[in-house]
C-alpha cells in the first residue's frame, strides 16, 4: 500500500514538474532569442526569420512535451483507477464471504438453541 501512496504522490507532483519544464523552455527560448537579436552580425530580416523559426521550433517541442506528459499522467491515472476497482471488488467479495460465514454461525447457534430447548422439554 505504501507503493500506491508513493505513486499517487508522484502523479500529484507531475503537473508542477511539467509546469517547471514548460517555464524553463519558454524562458530559455526567450533569452536565447533576445541574445540572438542583440549579438547577430546579420541583417534584421534574416535575424527575424531565424527568430520566427526558432520560436516555431520551441512551440512545437513544447507542445510535444506537454502532450507526452498529459498522456503519461492519463495512463498512470487509468492504471491507478483499475487497481482501485480491483481492490474494491476483492474487498466486496471478502465482505460477502464474511457475511455468509456469520450467517452460518448464527443459523447454527439458533439450531443449537432449538435443540437445547427441545431437550429441556423432553427431560422435564
């Protein structure tokens, strides 16, 4: 059960890791683009085209990372859901078995009580 708690904590931490990763990608891209603009020894039109291309590549990579992370989180959530359903079914079956055993005990005790009453009547 401790492993399940650790897995839940890991899944719960995923959004903050993804957010940190996205923030890093965006900030890094912006810093790189700004540096490129300031230090570029080429014409402005060419530099702007390269910045656009770099921004497009950054957007595409970021989109791919986000999709991958979302897919991983969904997959893990579905696995946890399936595990919980299996455990709930097991507990339900255990509860039914326990109830049947208890009802059998009560039935046996009632039968024994009837026998004792009948034996007392016959002996009296």
